[in-house]
C-alpha cells in the first residue's frame, strides 16, 4: 500500500518572491538615473531568497503529514498505528478537540489546516494538522485493523 503524504508547505512563495525580484531588477535597469550597484542587488537577492527558502523548507519538514506501514508522522513526531484508538477514529471523521496538543509541536494549528482529533490507546487526544481531513481519515482507516462486524455473519452458521 502506498504511503499517504500531505506536504507541509510548497515552494510557491519562493518562486513568487523570485519573480518579484526579477521585476524589480528589470525596473531598475529600465529606469533612468543611476542603477543600484550589482553587489547590493546580489546581497539583497541572496538575503531575501535565502530567508524565504528557509521558511518554505522548514514548513515542509515540520508540517508534512505521512501515513505509512510504520505509523503516522507529522514532522519528527511519530505515532505507531498500534497506539491509535480504532473505535474513536471510526466514530469521528472531523472536528477539533479544543485544548488537545498539536501533533508535530506548536501552540496551535498552522494557518490553513484543520485538526483531525486522534485518540491514542493511552487515553490522550492529539490533533493532526491537515488540509484534507477526509483523505487523512481514509488513509488512517485503511491501514488500521478492521473491527469484527457481527452483522456480516462472522459468528458462524450454527446459530447464536
């Protein structure tokens, strides 16, 4: 089964800022009067793009959600699938449990994400930050063991 991966961030802000810097450079070269020195342009571009790149990279590392055979991981924090309360997960598919800690760290959910409440076997509840709670819920439900269904005939054919 393929792992479920939800990237924690994108490189779009980096490319938007890079495009804006190119426009500013073209405007500087096209405008009359003295140009800004090349060394100053290089320092400004390196500082601005470096700062934006660090932000994009850290968002990808800290907030990427991954569900695979080993468990659920948000950034460096990992929860084995055996520690997930299957009954609670099947009963709840969205919503936020106020006051629960965010898996992966942080004081609150990142902007643009919803918290999928996940109850652990030890009774704690954590919020998994996700942009698509339904897809994450489906990925977790697919990897967790199925509870026996009494209505499916699993009790046998000889009666109660």
